[in-house]
C-alpha cells in the first residue's frame, strides 16, 4: 500500500482541536471594534488535532513531484537544482525582516545587493542597466514592451504599434504585446527551425515597434542570422527584445547585448537557480541598452554622491510595474548563486547544459522523431515516437515516464509539430541520471510496440492518473467543501 492510498480528507471531528490560547481578558466584543466588522458566528473550519494536520500536509507534499525528488526535464523551464545555500542567505533575518517602507539609511546592505546584482546581470548580458522589480518572465516582457513603446512615443514616433513575434515563440510573448496594447505580427520559421529572413524583411516598415526573439529559440536552435536580423530591424527604426528564458544555454559565453538586443528579461527562477515556487514568487529582471536606461520603471537604487545608496524614480520612466522593488528574497537567492559560482564557473553553465541536451538527443534519436537534426543548445524537440504504426501518442509517453519516476518533459509545445516533446536536462544532472532517463525513454519506445495498452492507460503508479485538464482549468476546486 502506498502512503496516498490512506490519505483522507474527512478528518474533522466535532470539538477536536490542535491549538489553545490563553484567555485574553477582553470582553467578547471589545467596544472599540465596530459591530459590522465582527462575526456573528465562528467560522466553519475543519476540527482536527495537530498530528492530523501535520500528517495530512506531509503526506500531501509527498505526492508532489519536485526537482528535489527527481529528474525534471521540463523543456523551456530550466528546472535546475536549487542550492540550499541560497535559502540560507535569503532567510537571514537581516534581509528577511526588512520592511519596504524603511528609510534608505537603514537598509544600505539590501540596496547594495540590489545594485550589485544589477551590475552582475549587466556584465553577464551586455546590457547597461537592469530593473529587478518585475515578478516573473512574463511581467518582465510587459515591462520591456512598455519601455519599447515609451522610447518610440518619446521621440514623437507615434505610428509604431506592431510587434513581430516568431511562430515558435512562447505564448507569453504575443500575450504581453497584446496586454501592452501592441498588435502582434507573426513571422514564419524556415524548415531548419530558424527565423525566415525572406518572411521577415517585408514586414519591416515604420509601423514596427520591434521584434521579440528567444535565442536559442524554443527548438533549442541558435538564431545564427541574429546580426543580420538586428541590422535590418534597427535600420527600419525598430528595437529588439530578447526573451531571456533560454539564457542558460549561453550563460557566461554569449551576451544578448553583443547580439544587438536593446531590451531583455531574465527569469531568475530558470537561469539563476531560484525555485519555481508552484506558481509562487519568481523574478523577471529587465535590462536595457544605454539609450533606454532612463525609461526603466522605478523605484530604482541610486548611488549618492557620498557613496551611500538611495532610492529614486526616473521622471522619464515608462511607468511603475510593482509596489516596491521586486521579490527581494528571490533576488537574494540569485545573488548568492552568482557569487557561489564565481566568474570561472559561471562560464561552465552554458556548455554543460548544451552537452547534457545533445547527449540525451543523440541517445534517443533512433527511436524518436527529430524534425530538426542539427546540434542543439540546452534543449531540443522530438516530434513523438519514430514508429507511428502503434498509435501511441506523446501524451502516452509523458504519462508512462511518471511510472518510471521521472517528471514528464514539456509536451505539445512548441506548436510547430503535432507530437512535440521538448526536453531540457540542465547542467546540474549527472551522467547516471541522464542515462537512467534515456533508459526509460528507450523502454517506453519498446513498450509502444509490445504493450501499447499499458502506455495508453499510464500512469499506473501515481495518486492522480489522467485528470480532465479542461475541467481542472475551467472549474478548479480551490477550497474545502463541507458538503453542505
Ligand atoms: C518561461 C518562459 C516565459 C515566461 O516566463 P515566466 O517567468 O514563467 O513568466 C517566456 N518565454 C519563454 C521562452 C519561457 O520559457
């Protein structure tokens, strides 16, 4: 019997409790609380003992799959190991107990870290200034596009309302452009998976605000024509936005600023080892070239004449995008990661992640269809199983991987192929882990012909098997139901 077989939710027993508080000495309803704000009846909550609660949540956590429990090759997400030292520094009370409204004079250390982290990100990317305020990659995209729009408007160039986005782009790119009030124009990829210059050039006119690109792109391919693209976009008066979600492939080796990009975001929860907190806090710092630095949102850290750190907002800013200065705890973790790696080791991240990806790709391409067979960067995409005669789909392969103890790769993205399986192994996995994954993928390819039914009904070993994903998304059950 697995632990989750006995996991039950109906634990409540009338009068049972796991807490006690001393008498407050106040009347039940103190005079100083307006009656309208007081409850007429106690809230209905489950009544459980402390061990009930502890076991319930510990067992629930055991049903989860995380990067601490196993290999997590989710493409485009860079699920690398989250070093524990990051947690230690971020949790230091000197940082974790700060209040955002404290006077700058009392938070000099935190402001210095903000400034130093911005500086490290500038040197790693070739940008000239960073704001660390955005809370996610997509939030960074919106921030960057606001800067782009403001740049054109500030020059009186009001007709630039269109943003070019490749057909291989992550869904957040067109979504952010739309949220920013810009019109999205798609540009096609060639059969080789790169931006088609012949399709791009005719789109470049004086209505174009800029182009959003991911490099390496979502197929894990380096856009080798980037210098020509940058030249053409700039000649047409547009700017280049770099979606930095794939920066892990290039870290320490190649800089977006040197490729000609003007604006970019980084996902600290991808490249810089901070946790993907189950939808929880992330950080999407935005960097810009020198000509755009004054447009970044505030508040920002400023070095005062006496050498101390202050907080300021640029009068030209494209607008505020966060209440204060970002998810400081997340920034602390990324700062720690960069310092722990140091200048020498940070250069190894990209090459090792590329090596891992090519190793897995080459070890599986005889059994899985590889639509673009070139050398990849940190990730690559298969178009399902090579043998189509069994009817086994990418979904079946992904579900079966769970039985073998691996998180599934990204599936059905990018949309360029019908059976996409996008695999990103990252540099923090050992050769043994990669070999075990390759072994499971090869076993699944074999099962597809010998025992397809087992694949179609997989997974067989997890607490939840094939939930109705549409129902889960459209009618999520987010709170406990007493059944009344
Ligand atoms: C993850 C990702 C994003 C969005 O980043 P979030 O931090 O999840 O908002 C954008 N583009 C690409 C290519 C990504 O992989």
